[in-house]
């Protein structure tokens, strides 16, 4: 699977992350909102699931790469939403 195809598969940001961003204070900085949004997505982590199942270091790297691609794929959406939320809620 190509990188572009793989990243498109994970482009959408989960609704619970959007809800988390909406619940932040109105004067939150967009970069803080981006950080919170990305950290909230830990729930989706392949690495976490593999680690919790006891996978060894030799198997964890692939999960880490997949998580990284998912985060990179979600960033184009997350900052736009963060800035939109911050700018409309701060008024």
C-alpha cells in the first residue's frame, strides 16, 4: 500500500477528539489544542495495543511506524479545526 493511500485511510479525526477540542477553554492557544488533539488519539494507537499484548521490540517498530503515519495524516485536519475553534470561541 502506498504512503498516500495509507495516509488517506487515516485522514479523518475521530469525533471524540473533536469533542475534546470543543471542550477546551475558549482562549486556548491553537498549538495547545493541536497537542491535546494528538495526545487524545492515543486511544487509537496500534503501538499501545501491541505493547499491552506483550509484543517484543522486534514487532513494536511496525506499530510505531503505523501510529506515526496516522498522526501525520491527521495533522492537516487538526490544526485547521484547532484554529477555527480557537478563533470563533475566543470572541
